[in-house]
């Protein structure tokens, strides 16, 4: 469940979807999207990339079977390793990123 940041009540899923679709249209992104599911998938994958404990990811996701959670962990560790390192370099500035071969500042 997604909660309203100020009220703590559940978000209106239709309004959220409409707002997201409007933003995507303005950004000229026309790829089909499932607003809540894709947001959930992204959040779980990002949690795995960030190194959150597998048990915490499973609890957040509410997966009955750990093998489902393991899919997110495997995807984050293999498919998105370079992307995670590049995002870290953009956020933190001049840091050593193995996949980029950049140097540490002196």
C-alpha cells in the first residue's frame, strides 16, 4: 500500500495512475506502464541494489516464497551492477567506479 505523505491515508490509485501517465506523456515516454506494479518492482530491485537484507526485502514485498524475492536480488546483483555504480558516481561525485575505470581523487 502506498500512503499519502501528509495524511497517512491510502493514495487514490486512479489519481496516482492518471498523474503518472500525464507526467510520462509530458516527458514523451510512450512505453506501456503498470504504475503500481512497476513502482513496486523498481522499489524492490533498488532495495536489493542498495544492499538491504534479503529478509527485509521479502518482508517489504510480502512474498510467501523466498524464491520470488531471490529473483529481485539476483536481477539487482547481475543485471544492474554497472548502473548502480554509475548512479553512485553521479550522486557522490568523483569516486572510483570499477566498471567506469575512473580514478579516485588525490
